[in-house]
C-alpha cells in the first residue's frame, strides 16, 4: 500500500529483491522510490519484510530544526496503522524490538532491499486473518 498522500504519485507494487530508497515526494510524506525512476513510489503490502543497508535514521521535528535518532536494527516489517483515522499517515515499519515508526519519519536517501512479500491467503479464513493483522495499531 502507499500512504494516502502518495495517491497522486505514479506507483508500482514492490517485488522481492527490489532495491528501494526513501524519498520525499513533495506531497507531505516520504515513501520508497524505485531505483529505475525516483518519481515512482513503490508500494509495500502489510507484512513485507525489508532490510536496510545500515542503521535506520529517524527524523523528529523540533522547534528549531530536526532531531535525528538512529536505530540499531536493520530489518523491519511493513505495517499499516490507524487505518480507521482518515487523512493521517498509515504506512509504518515494525522493528524487531516491537517499535513502530511511521515511514514518513525516515530520513531521506536510506536504502533498503525487499526480502520477502507476505504470503497470499488461500482460504477465506487466511484472508480474514491477514486483513486483521494489517490493521495493527
């Protein structure tokens, strides 16, 4: 999925092995861009596993400038949070320690690789369980 503020941006679904870069698309959010086209957003499904090339840098706005915090983890699972609240950012990453960070908070220019896509449900029950898991938060 791509956050609501990326709906007007050209996009494509992620594939295993994609080398992605965090980018500010100028729409009020950051997301992942495609290596072949910096203006193409790459949308992840909830449950997609990614690995960053190094420590993950998170930016937090401050009264004067930005504060940057680094996470020691380099792997994360894509989640969507607060889906029932319209017009807020939903795209997030869950790190191994359980910390959930909005994708739009990531510093621009960080590289990540798609390791694994979520399994596709084969039964109605699996579909419902996967849908519920996507609405964490």
